C-alpha cells in the first residue's frame, strides 16, 4: 500500500510515496537549519532531559546523547506486548512522523517502514511503566533499530543486531533530535484507545444480540423496550431500535408481567457503554490533529509539548472499563435467569436430563469467574501520580496502563458473552422452534460453533472457539447466515 499521508491500513505492505519522501526531506532540512542557527537550548537535543535539562551539550555529546536516550531508559522487562500490538505501535509512530511537526529524516521513516514490512517485532514491556509518558516502552521499542536490545521471533527473544543482520539491514544511525522524537508522545496509549474502542464496539453489538435472545427465550414483555422511552438519549434510542428489530415481535410467556431486572435494564447499561466509548473515539481522533513531539517543530520554531501526558485518553479508557464491568454484571445475572426453570419454563439448568446431567450450570460458573476477575479492573489506572526525576516530573498519566486494563476487561467480557450466547442458544434448542425471525441467523451462528448440548461434554474448547469467533468473524459469519 502506498503511504501518502497519515491514513493507511496497518496490516498491509507499505511503500512511501515519492512526493511524501521529498516533503520529509524538505522538512528535515528546515529542522537542521533551525538547529544550526539557534543558540538557545532545545530540550533533549542540545540539552539533557528531565532533571538534567539544564545541562548544555557540546557537539560530540549531542551526537552520543540521541543514542543514549534509547539505551539508558530501557529498564523494563517481560511480559512483552503481543506482536500485533507491537506492529500497531510502530504504525502509530509512523503516523506521528508523517505529521509536519516532528521533522525526523526521510531515512528514519524509511527504516521504520522497512521494519514494518519485514516483520521486525521489538520486545516492548507491557507493565512497570512509571514515567511521565511512555519513554520506558518506547526506548525498548526503538533501541532495537540501533541493533541493541531484543526482538521477538516465533515467541523467542532474539538479539536485535542478529535480527537486523538476517534482514540485510545495518543498525540505524540517529541524526539530531531523532532519538528524542522516538521517545515522545503517547503512541502506546493511542493504540490501546483505538483497539479498545473497536473491541468495546464489538461487545456492545454482541451484548445487544444476547439481550435480544434473552427477551426471546424468556418471553419477556416488550413494552419496556419501546424507543419512545429513551427520551432525548440518542444512544439508548438507537439500542432500543436495534433490540426491536431483533426481538421486538414475539410471544410473551403467560403470566409474566415483568422480565427480570437484568433483562429490563440491559439497554441502559449498553447505552452508557456506547456513550463513553463514543467519547473515547472522539478523543483519540483529536490526538491525530495535535503535535505529539516535544519539542515540536512548528512555524520554524521548537515548541515544548505535552503529548506524553495522555490523561484524556487514560481517563476515558478507565470510564469505558467501568462501563464494561457493569455490562458484564448484567450479562452474568441474565444468564443465570436463563438457567432457572422458574423464569423459562424449561428443564432445570437447561439439560434434557436433569439430575444425571449437569446441563449448563458449569458454564455459568465460568462466567462468574470471569466477572470476578473483571471487577478487579474497575479501579482507575490513570490516577496515582508520584514524584520522579527529583521532582522535575511529578505527574504521570498512566494512560497505557488504563489501556491494558481496558483490553483485559474486554477479554473477560468476550468470555462472559460467549457463555451467555451458548446458554441462550441451548434454551432456544430446548424450547423448540427457530425463535423470532430477527434472531434466527444469530442462533444458527452460535450453533455453527457450539452445537446444542444433548448430553454433558467438556465445553471449554468450544467456548474458546466462540470467543475467537466473537472477536474476529462475528459480523461476517452472521451476514452469511442471514
């Protein structure tokens, strides 16, 4: 794929457009000229960093300093960021460097593109990132360009120098300001925000499906789901319209005046998740419009920035995580109601042979375990600053930690959702019939991965396959079944 600006897919082979290379070279010349003409300090270029920003560097020290920036700060360790996330991190750094305010060389940008194309995967720590910004993670990521540190190949740690040599690439030699630019901004938080938003949106869609299935198999009264009840809440109204499209017309179980609370309030929980997730989406979209380097090269001058303090991303990811915890709580409770013959009129524990067969109660226990782990992630990760650098850096955003929690929370909710999908599918199987028209494709999709349980069997591997299907192929699979 030809890269001509900051918008491109992150999974294809990349080729820099010639006009883009020319623009990068012109911009680099402007940066070098400005550095040569400037007698005043330029943070991290002709000075130290952090508490040592007041130390002026001579020409020899400046050349060494850019390399040292990527070495001395690499104090992290495993567990490492998963390879797909490492690629996303490198892609985000590439997007940053294509913006006019960075001013790194075309050679560094090309080296980065080459490493994306040849599968170069630095070992980047996931935790223990206590700096103001992401310098620990980014130093591990980009010291590998110099042939220092380790990369991951087939799950094993390999010296970066060897990995470069096998690719026929010499270690990169940093120019002025390039080491500092590689360390600045919050690309790790941005990638977590992007992927966390995507995963949360998938979960909202999947949980809308599970809620509709619960309405169907419980024979719940539909009046409470009337879109008019949303008032001025656009997110709630949208969800209610979707629910009515899936399960709005169907029989009500005789004698049922109200469905369980977990069924009635689920749209509000999902609407809240949708709202805070939309806020997250808008926030990381804005990040692409703001200079992230520090100093940034703007209008011919070097301007200090604060792109390392991604508190607005972190707090929003914390908010999405909290919303997902409540969605998970509702789902686990709703699944329990589906297992209860008093609410369904079906055999206890959704087994065709109660007593000799346990049915799906063990599946609910799996969901309970996932929820217990999920709840522990609700504590905000973004809060809790401490002094570092002798007080020069006295506030941290911990946005990447908030991203890790959001992604972990999404993983637990995917598992909870898969458990409820199987439970609802089993209930419909025992009740007979295909369900309401809007849900027939959904039931077929679940059963294509996890067939109905005629007698007890170990469901663990099938649940894992359904989780994977929920994460990757849900929309495509459901479309083919419609």
